[in-house]
């Protein structure tokens, strides 16, 4: 299955979005790693919509995971 079918990123104008090339998720992941970020789809999977803010750092991801874990207990 191509990742464009399950990609949750709403930034479809981004040149790294799977719909804008034929490299599937590779371009997005490469950009994220180069910028020391987590791909937006990981944030979306734990409930942080990509329109909330534009900081997708490792720290923000860890904070969101801890928040979700805390809220679920």
C-alpha cells in the first residue's frame, strides 16, 4: 500500500508530501530527520493535529506522548 493512502498530513502543498512525488514517505522522513523533527503523521496518530502548531521537535513529541499517557490513566 502506498503511504499517500494513509498519510494523515494535511499539508498537501508541502513538496515532501507523498502526493507530490513518487518517493512515498521517504522525502518527508528525510526532511524530518534533517531538521531533528518527528514526522507529522506521528503527532497526528497521538492526537496532535498538524494545524495546532508548527513545532514537531522530539521534545514536543515526548511531551505529547506523556500528556496522552497521563490523561489515559
